[in-house]
C-alpha cells in the first residue's frame, strides 16, 4: 500500500478534512490478502497510478498557468475544477471519428 500526502495543509480546513488532491491511497487488495498477486491486478494498479500521475501533472501545469494569469496562486482545487471544465468542454467540441 502506498500513501501519498500533499505536504501543505490549509489551516482553514477543520482537522481531519482534506481537499481534493491532498491524500491518495494506492493499494492492490489482492496482493495484501494472499501471497499470490494477480499479474492483471498489478498491471491495472500500475496503469491507474500512471494515469493519476499524468492527470496530476496536467492539473499542476494548468494551476501554474491560471495562477500566472491571476497574478496569485489559485490553489489546487480551483485549478482541478477549472481543468475538468476545460477538458470537458474540449471533449464536447471535438467530433467523434
């Protein structure tokens, strides 16, 4: 099991609550319950983790660009929401082939 925690925690949040993107738990339950882990399960977990890293990198890049436009840090959550909206809008505009 791998636990990733974003280092900075906002003091404005109540204790025990974290925002989107602050805690990510990556686990393969089959490998914990028995000694014989499924190769497909491992591949799926690795694939999901790679996709997570790709999306996180895109959101952080989007955060940097939007923060530069705004002249101050907009925060991870605002960047994530804006990135999802932008990506969704681009997907709707692109015709399916």
